[in-house]
């Protein structure tokens, strides 16, 4: 009798969902997969509130459409909620994002068991990652492993908030708008930016100089 594996796919693109199902059906016929789909943070909350969160593995895409949800980065928050509620559940992040600071943030805040960047992996690597997770082993793609190695050499002096400031500035967010994304006052953000610039050696530099220095150190 085939082993049953219960998978929650947190993804809002039907083509991706069907693609994952087809790959697993074709390349892992020894398993009997039972799928559930969630396309928003609110659906994750509902499953948890109704005590219906009974899964072996979660496929998590962090880039969920906002729809009517007033939640920034709802995919990331969904991952954090799942990890906080179910510390033993196996989470496999599948994302198109390859920004180093974001990858580092996800590893720190969600602590996924597996991590693949969509542009890099094919069917066989998805299967390999899932098989490793089912054996209670972690699996990170080559790009993620390289990212972690590079950042570990450069990031020890920047806390999570400072890393987020760098990430937001690199994404084009103006300094005056940073308080909308951070639970900090403008004066607190300015102090942190000054510390970041000092750390990166651009004390009198602009935000562009900050980002340039961060890229040279492999932070972005």
C-alpha cells in the first residue's frame, strides 16, 4: 500500500499548483498524495482556527496576491504563522524571489526545512527536496546554499531590522515611506541608517551609496 502524504499547497497560481501535482504523480508514484490548497493568509488562519491543519508538508509561495487582505507580505506572514503554531511541520518554500537579504530573512523567520528558487529548479529537484523532507532532512537549492554562505560572512553585524531597511531601500522604497513598512519612527530609522552606513563605510553617503556598498559586501 502506498504511503499517504498530506500536502498543503500555499499558492495562488493554478498553473503552478497543477504543475506540482503532475510532477509528483509522475515521478513519485510510490506515494499517495492528498492535497489541500490555500491561496491567502486568511485561509491559513481559518484552517488553524478550525483545527483542520493536519498536513505532513507545506509548499509555501511567499508572493500571494493581496486580494482584499490588508496584509503586507501575506505569504511570509502565513509561513511565520504556520511555523509558530506547528514547530514540527515540514515547510518547503518555493519562490521566484532570489534577493539575498530576503532569502536570509525567510530562513531566519520561517525556518523552512526546504527552500527552492523557482527559476532554478526542475521536476527532479522538487522530487529530491520533498524526499529529503520526508526523511526529516533539510534541502536547500544550490543558489540558497551559496546565498547563506555569502551572507554568513557579511551579515553578522546587521540585525533583522537593519537588513530589512537595506532590502526596502533596494526595492525602491523612499526613506520617508519606511515607517509604513517598519514599526519604527522616522527618527529611529534615521539612527539605524546612520549605523548601517557607518558599518558599510559610507558615513556621509546617500542611500544609493549604501546600496552600492551592500552589494559589494554580498548583502543584496
